[in-house]
């Protein structure tokens, strides 16, 4: 391999971990652009929820004007993904990924054919691909491109897959957002406001205590109903869930006129 290939691959292998796949890809292509004439590159990975590829990295073009997804079974990209073999895109206007973009902009100087399409694989299965211009100068240098890209794909695939799985895992976990107010809390808040509106600050203490007892009773009634429903209305189990004995539960059910099916 020429020195520029060896040096670029060595720098890529030593590239420090990044927070996101996007940042990692941007760093890798920046390294390559120091050795090869790269003014555009894009990384796509398979969307686990859709039968398509989604954009996970971009170099040289604004994200706002670049397609964010593409079909997984169409065009040269589809062929490369299915065959797991590198390919070349000669006409951007005929490639589903770029068709709309080319029509909208008429020309895109940063994206010039031919484009190389490099599959990323793991354990014999494709999970993504990288698009970038010819590194050596067009179709006549296809063999040189193919040789280098085969090595590059083998080097990048494990790292890209690692980032990809990490981000997929984080998306599947429930986010730690501020908990929503539960229906019970909303009902209690409404009931509490109703009760407090009845309270006269100059009324006797005994009357105020009676109003607070009304709130406590309302809460107890809702808790008992919820516990009974959770255990299919088995009173012994509901009593255990509430931390009281069965006789106490029955007394409260009678007091609050709670009936079971």
C-alpha cells in the first residue's frame, strides 16, 4: 500500500472514542480528507424500525438539504447493501437517494459522481454503508479504490456497529424525563381545592379537621378500589397489599360503600 493509505489507516485506528456515531464518522472522514480529495461523504445505517437506511453521518454538505433516509432495496445503494460488495454510482439523477435533491438544487457541486458506495458488515450481515467520491480519480482507478475501501470497511465496521448498538440501546430505554402528573394526583388536587374552598379561616378547628378527614377518606376509598382491582377483587390479597387485615378492609369497604363484582 502507498504511504498515504498506510498513514491514514493508522490514524483512523488510533482515533479516540467520541460521544456519538456522528462525531466519530466526522472525525474519520476528516482524517481521510487530509490524504485524499474528499469533499463529501455520508454514513447510513439500517433503521431497525423501518425497511430503510437512515443518515447517521455527513461531511461536506449541510444536513438541512441532504436526504435523511433512503430505500434499502433500490438503486446502486440497494444492490451494494444486499450483495455486501462495493459499488459505484455514476448518475446521481438516477439514484433514488439523490433524485429529489438534484431536482431541487439543479446542481450540487459538493457531490460529484462517480461516488463509491462501501458496505459495512458485521457477522456476515450488512448494517450500513458509506458514500464518498473516488479516492484515486474515477472509473479507471476503480481497482485501487476497491482495494483500499475493502480494508477501510473491515477497519470501520466493528467501531461503527459499536456506536450504532449503543445508540439504539439508549433509544429503547425510557428517558428520564420529569414524571407526568398521574390521574390520581389530578383528581386529589381538584378534590382538595374543592374542600379548601369550603374552609373559612375563622371557623372552629373541629370543623376544619372534619374537612381534612373528608380528604383522607376520599384517598382511602380510591386506594381500596385500586388494590381490589389489581388482585382481581380477592379481599385477602387486597388487604395484604394495603397492609391491613381483612376485617379492617371489610369495615372500610362497608363504610365507603365499595362493592365487588
